C-alpha cells in the first residue's frame, strides 16, 4: 500500500469516527426540548415526584397489543398532579428514535409535545397542525381505540400510526395508573 493510499485511508477512517452517530446513519437529529425542561414548563416550575408504572403481566400485554411491540422500558415513569398526568414515551418511528411528552387531563389528551424526532421520514408529525388533532382525544370501547380519527393528511403512514399508538398507550397507562393510585389511597 502506497503512502497516499494509507494516508487517504487514515483520513477517511478518522473522519468517519469523528462523525456524530446520527450523521453516519443518514438520520436528521432533532431534539426540541429536554424532558426536564418540558416537565418544568408543563408544571409551571412545580414538578411533582415521579411515579413508576411497571410494564409486566397484563399491562405489558396490553401495551404490546396497542403499539405492536413490547415496551422499551419495564419501569415507565410518569408525573401526576390531581387529574393531570404527564407521560414521556419513546418509540422508534421510521427506524429512528422519537420521544413524546403527553399531557393528559381528565382522561383526555390535553397536548402532545414532540421532545425529539430523529427521522427524516414523516416530519409532518412534529407540526402543530398535526399534533393539535390529539387535543381532547380519549379512549372509547372495550378495544380502547382513540375516539377521534387522526388524519394522515400527507400520506406518510407509519409515523402517523406510531404517534396514534403512543397516544393510545399513554391514555391506557394513565387509566391504569389512576386505578392503581385510587387503590393505594
């Protein structure tokens, strides 16, 4: 191997190793808000202690039924203040990580905030016009489906379904946590 070829190889490897992981996989990294900052904002600076819901047994089965896969965490933290709870859930959307902050009040979604979305595909799901569709949505029926259809106006498919599934999962976990909390009081 000549000097120039070795030099090009070393420089190429150095650049590849120095490249941030998201760039090396062609992903667009977008962190919009850190979870702690989101919680501070949502609770106006008075964040209650976190609680934990365990993703085991029937709870894990239902989560998998809703999202199509098991929970990435066995312990899912949430924050509750009266009739309001906040869930920070993670999902792989279009093969890239995403993190949502979901605010629920009186068993209805009050708001969904995209804290991080790393995929280049389906970025319409981070826009206010898309997220506003979730405001006021709750679960209905024994299948616990969303009571409002979330429209895929741009035809992006999987990201829209993943967001709707996470909304369903948060509403389900909220209900289960309320039942659990009521039995502990």
